[in-house]
């Protein structure tokens, strides 16, 4: 299997269920979520490392699990980035990575070279709806004067991508998106974040957009890349640029809305259905640019999971665990029963 195919497989596994229409009230775990009821007392130690925005959540899960499994010891390292956790996992200094983004292709490649298999990632909650720095859903912004009201991921790929892995021709004018009258010949000015940091990896949002919208393709030349500046983040700058540019389009979070802009309804393809990005649509992942958070670990195929890790994940995916998600400061979205069941199946498959 090539590095590219391994990367693609891991990302698709991480995003499983993102296009499925699910029924649940936004932000609230329902009674249908299974209750954690341990079958045996388990001991062991788990070392967590990764994103600081999941630190409190892991700590709360550890306290909740301790009521049932007091012999499982949790070491919750005070690291900042998911990349820190990946490095610790590669070096044998951590057992579990807290991922507030999908793994970078370079991380998957490095892990596969080291261990001979890809990392296992289990979806443990939805990203937030609109919490800044909280793995929030992405909104597509255009200038408020623009008549367009909706766009598909296929069309976004044709605007932003060099490779256009979704097929079709490049889109360069608003007329190609069906906007008529004097808008028809106007060129589209695309805005986005910096595509690569000094590390060589993209920001997590860019990685998500590149994998989810561009299907792993490269960005085309000419996109106006915005950067963090004192007093203004790149996501703020994207929305401000669109507000100042009637021909602009850009991605950001719903919390970054500004006068002079509006967000577009999204669909996977031009045939729909389209979703405006309400909290309920993001929770159900009907909205195509809803996001997720994960726990990642090293698991050799065909080997059983460490019992302590298995129990921790079962607790995190349970009703008790998802109630903890609902009360977390980052406002991550609890899994719906269907989403939790998909993660439990992935966990069962990993243990085979």
C-alpha cells in the first residue's frame, strides 16, 4: 500500500459518518447512548499527550472512569499541540494522542515508516459549532452584495484546487457559479489561511479543508493567504478581506462573522441537499464542513487492545462520557447515538 493510499484510508476512516443524516438535538447526548457498565476490574497506565484544548476533557474522563476503574492510572501531559502528542507517540513517551484535527499526511507517513502500520484514530466527539480554537465547523463567506446563496464542495474544489480531484473544470468567475447580470464576468478572489507552516505541515483547518474539500489535492496558485497578526487572526483576516472585496470568497468559522459578509449553504455536490450550517445540522454532520475530535494510538493489526485503553475508550463513548463532553469548556459536540455506535464499531474492529 502506498503512503498516499494509507493517508487517504486513515482520513476517510476518521471522517466516517460525516455525510450521514442523523437525528439528535444539537449539543445534547440522548438517552439512547449506552451506559458504561464495566464487566471486570481493569488495571494499567495510560499516558496522554497532545492538544491542550482536550486536556480538561481527558482529565474529566479520567475522573469519571476512576469511579468504576480506580486501578487505571491516567497521566495527562500538559502539552500544547496534537503534533506534540504525535512526537511523543513516535518516541514511545505516550500511549494516546489527543487529536483536535485529522492526522497530517506527513504524520501518518512517519508513523507508518516507524511501525509498519497506520495509527488508529477513534472519533470521540464532534468539533464545536462555533467555539474559537475549538475545532469549529467551517463556514464559507462571500461579500454581502454577492447574490449567490449556496455552493457545493465540488465547486469549492474547482475554485481552490490545482488538481480538481472531484472532476470538472476550474472555476474562475462568478458567472461559472450561475451568478448573472454584471456579476457574470467578475473574477473570483479566493482567500484562505497559510497553506504550510515552517514545520512543513498545514494548519489543522487547512489540512481539513484540503482533505475534505480538495480530496487531498494541492491548492492552486493565486489564493490570497492570510496570516495571524497582532490583534487579528488569519480567520478574522479572511472574513475582513471578503467584507472589503465584493468578488471575494473565503473559509472561516461561524464565530468570525462580520458586517458586509454572509455565509453560504453547502452541499456535497450540485444536486444537494444544501445545509445552512445550523447548530443542529453541525451536530448531525449533515452540514458538510462539520468537524470531529479523536483519540489516536498505536495498535498493531491482529493484536488485542490494551485493556486499560479499551475501557477508557468505552467510557468516553458512553452516555456518562458524552455528558462530560457536553459540559466541557470548549463546547465540543456530544456524539449522537448513531455516531457513538460507529465509533464503537471502529473500536471493536481495532481490537480484532
